[in-house]
C-alpha cells in the first residue's frame, strides 16, 4: 500500500499528532485554560445541576400515565422516551463534575 502524499500526508500527520497528545489532555478536559470561572463556583454548579433531572423524570412519567384522548398513543410514546433519557443527562453532568 502506498503512503499518502501532499495534503493527505499532512492530514494524516495532524491526526497522529492529536492522538498522541490526547491522553495528556484528558485530565484538563473539564476546565479549559482560558476559563475565567472560579473552580469552586463551577464545581458547585455541576453538583447542583443533576438535581432537577429527578423531578423531571417523575413529571414526564406522570404525564405519560395521564395522557389520554385522540393523540394519546403518540403523546405516550414521546412521554415514555423522556423519563428514560433524563437519568442519562444527570449521569453525564455528574461525570463532568468528577473530571473537574
């Protein structure tokens, strides 16, 4: 197989360089160098952010159970999906807080 040349070689070199640097940048991923926010404030916000996801889950579940009428099946499908997604939102926020 022939080696890439020209622009393709340059792009390949850039990809290789980024992959080599990635492990070194993982620890600082949640806080960028240019972030002006105070670390404590960021952590407080990230710790508080998952809390609203739990009531949202219950509210969507209640709406799903109460859905009735002509469009009930369509509404129930949509409302059944949302409470299944909400815990994932909370998990992603919590993971972000752990990386900070």
